[in-house]
C-alpha cells in the first residue's frame, strides 16, 4: 500500500505539507527581530513604529481566528490552508518590494491575513486524522514547527540577509510559500473518508456542523469563564514569546551588551530551540500522564520566573540571558496546552472554532505586547545608535521586560485558577477528559 493510499501514512504527508506552510508563517512573523536595523533605516521608523509594523501581522492574524475556525469546521483544511499559503506569499512579495512604511505595513498585514488560517487548519486536520490521545502530542509537534521557523528567523536569516539583502531574502520566501501551498492542496483532505480511504482506528468520523450549531458554540464560548482563563494564559505565553523572539530580544542584547546583530540573534536562536523542543515534550508528557491543567500551570509559572531574570537583574551575565531565553522557549509549550484543554471541552464538530477562540487571544497578545514594549522604550531613548540599532537605556529595557514578565505572571494566576475550579467541580486530580461533565454548560 502506497503512502497516498495508506491513511496512517497519508496523514503524515498532509500534515508535513501544512507544517511547511506553518514553518514559513513563523519565519515571517518573527523576522522583524533580525530585520529591525534594515527596516529602521529603510522606512525611518521609531521604536513605536517598528513595534507597530511588527504587530500589523498579528492584528489581522488575531482578527480572523474565529472566522477561520468556522471555515475550518465547515470546508476543511485543504482549501483554507492552501489559499492561506498563497495569500501570505503574495504579502511577502509585496513586503519585499515596499517603498514606504505604509506599503510595508499593508504588506505585512497581508502576510498576517494568509498566515492566520494555517495553525487552526492544522489543528482541525489533526482532530480529523488523529486519535484524541494523540492530539496534545500533535499540537506540540506543530508548535515545534513554530520553533524550527523561529530558529530559521534568527542566525540563518541574519546570514542570508547579510549575503543577499533583506528584500531578496523575503522575496525568495514568497516563492517557497507558493510551492508549499500547492502541496497542501494536493495532499490535505477533510478526513480519511473525504480522501477515499479507510477510517483510522480510534479516530471517529467528524460530524457535519451547521452554521446554527457553530453560532451556538460561539455563544457558549463567550459565556464560558474557563475559556476566558485559557485565553488569558495563551495571551500571556504566546504574546511574550512572540515579543521576545520576534522583535525585542535581539535589540536588547545589541544595545545593553554591545554585540552585533548576528551574534545577538544566536541568543534568540536558543529561545527558538526551546520552542522546537518544549511544545512536543510537554504535549507528549501531558498525553502520557493524562493531565492538562497542572503541567500548564507549573510551566507558565516557571516561564514567568525565567523571563523575570532580565527586569530583576537588568544586565545579568550573558550565560543567564542564554538560559532565560532557552527556558522561555521551552516553557512556551505549557501555554500551548491551553489549546488542547479547550478542544477537549467542546464537541468534535466545534474543535476548530474552540481552538480558534483561544488562539485569537494569543495573537492579540502578539499585537499588543510588542507595541507596548516599543512605546515604553521610546520614553527611554538615548538619541544614540549601537551597531546600527537605536539605543535605549538599560533601565528602559528593565521596565519593558518587566511588562512581559508581569503579563506571564498574570497568565500563571489564571492557570492556577483553572486548576482550583476543576478540583472544586470534580474533587479529583485534574485530568484531560472530553466527557460531557467537563464541557461548559
């Protein structure tokens, strides 16, 4: 039986195609950290403007998450994922050719528009092709693809930009995206049955969901306190990670430690390696111990501690910064467990819209926190440049990183609240369950 006709092999090929597009999504969304110097010069931006340019991706990304969940539940990952790949690639071409800040802002927003449909499409694909006890592992594995994209968005991207220029590099990524989108269209299907294949043991056929039913699920989600707490966790974890790796992690090291951008990017490379390893490891662990909330709370608490080293110490030894960055990336996997929790609390036909709702919060965080950090830094601008990067005072960076650490600490409090709520309802250890007693009523 060939890989195309064996459903257990076919699902890995289709997932790999979707994951390739997601790899490019993460390369694009985190590229502004390495490109900060080039973009500042090309478009003559302030820190707040650079933060807003970075955030333009996430503004549109966050706005389309719930509509994406509806589309993924209704028409499936094949069409949603492939069209998203084409749109983000066209945005990349536009960004590479932009001659003004406004054009760059609009192009990056277009990248965000196409990118915004990919992750939820993958989660919906996994819900249709993998067993429930494999879902956290697959969510974590998908998160690790984000880590691989983040790795490519650090030192490798810096080297490519140094050799070929930032415009040519981004243009080539646009071409790669078109090819990846075509592969998704060729391989991905809504379910094994939709691909004309035998069902996979343990994977129930997903029911058709009407728009009226989806509307009912949305209303339930809006009234569900647990959903809001899970969203707060993902807002904090995802927003802080995207801010650290995607924008301000590199300029902090360039200015405070007076290192060049390529060397500084090796530290965010460590954070990206953490993202590569953490979500898969913590997702696998969660599936193995059959618990979601407790590992999520512990991980988010440690995330806040790791991030807090920078505002507390200001200019810690570089070895401490390296450990902090890596730990933040690894512990981001704890935030991703929020997606598995919400998926398991709603019917199978609503998995796309449920995960999209929480995912929205994560990218609202990715929109707000970089701009807030940039606006804070502008208040501490020195008027000098270090290695081509606009300089801010060390105290300014302590204040700005303090905002990130405090946000993750709030996420930790919300995760603890979820643990308490679950135990008060069941009087038992916090376990993963998709039974009706665990769903919002």
